[in-house]
C-alpha cells in the first residue's frame, strides 16, 4: 500500500531542488501531484512523473499573487474536486544583512517566501475543509526560521514568519481536521545553495557546524514531508520539524 494513495497534493516550487524531490516522491507514494512553479521546467517534472507510472499535472503560477492562487485552487476543484495536501515550498534566497538590505528587496523576499504561505493556506483551506478526513499543509521554512545567522535579513524575517504562521494556522484549522506543520531544512544541496553558499565558501563553514558533518539531500527533506503529508502523522500539528543534520540541536 502506498503511503499517499488516492491523495491530491499541490506542491509549489516543484520544478527544482527540494520541490522536485517532493513531487517525485509523493507521486511514487500514490498521490496525484499538482506540480506548480513560476518557471516552465515544472512541466518536465510532471512529464517525468507521468512517464514513470505516476500521475501529475503542471500549473504555472506565481505564489506571491492571490489571483494565481485563486485560479490554481479553482482548477483543482474543477478537475479533482478535492485537495488533501498542500506543500508551500517555493522560495527565493536573499543574502543581505539588515544594514545592507534595500527596502524593495525586503518586500520581494517577504512576498515570495512569507506572503505566499499566507495566500496559499487561505486559498487552499476553502477546498480542503470540505474533506471528511481533513488535510495536511506543510510549510517549508528553514533553520533560518529558527535561529539567527547575522545575514539574510529578509530571508530570515520571512522564514521566521512562516514558523509562527504555521503554528497559528494549526490552531485555527484544527476544527477542520486540517493539520499544519513546518519543516526547517538545514543546508540542502540544491541549485539555490550551489549558487548562494558554495560559491562563497560559506558551505564548508556550515558543514563544520553541522553535527552530521555534511550537507543534506533534497530527498531527505522530501521524506520528512512525506511523513507529515501521510495519515501516519494524524496526531501531529503545529510542529516545527528541523531536517538539518543537527545544526539547531
Ligand atoms: P530552488 O531554487 O532549487 O527551488 C525553488 C523553486 O521555487 C524554483 O523552482 C523556483 O522557480 C520556484 N519559485 C521561485 N519563486 C517563485 C514564485 N514567485 N512562484 C512560484 N515558484 C517560485 O530552491 P530549493 O533549495 O529547492 O528551496 C526550496 C524551499 O526550501 C525554499 O522555500 C527554500 O527557502 C527552502 N530551503 C532550502 C534550503 C536549502 O538549503 N536548499 C534550506 C532551507 C530551506
């Protein structure tokens, strides 16, 4: 028996990195996966899933726009008539510290990394609350939503917002049996990290401060997401789960 058999799952930022791994794993576990992304490569991920015995559909959307959320959720209602799992995964980096961060960059990173999570939960709950068995929302925060780094001010502000947005939504949506949890990845080897950290040599510093002494893999985040998406975690809500090799231990 597959762990997500019969479930409809929407994964944002599904074209690359962690979102791609989540989409492929969820599909292998029996979910129909709506792969969404602002770039067209999300269609390649959906095609890969469909070519390998799974079920997927690509929707192009910008997670920072409420009109895109409305049309995505309306599409899912029309074609699948339910939504069981939402993974708010899409995100962008932002490296500047408080002193150097420009106001416009603050707004952009907050819009894509934090406002998107609010918009996504608000749009998805309309459909999800109609499920007799409730649903699961998983928000991809970061270790930088739990501890400070002295840099990435907008990114940290956004990921910290996601941590507590998750907790308040978990209390609010409990009456619908919709569980809301956040995942806090450490440094995961994806295109985002290759560009941001490894190029500057910061990656090695982060590895040195990680008890398991290595970077994480997208699949290791995806497996934690799978547990929270599945009914195996039916009594878990409002949790902030680090997947970080012990970095925040
Ligand atoms: P990535 O850059 O490989 O993938 C992010 C995806 O989000 C891309 O496909 C991109 O096109 C999409 N995206 C960006 N802006 C969007 C928008 N406005 N609307 C819709 N889609 C958009 O990044 P990665 O590493 O896979 O990150 C995924 C999530 O995991 C992000 O939220 C990130 O902050 C978080 N994370 C990643 C860590 C890492 O070390 N890679 C560590 C902690 C958290």
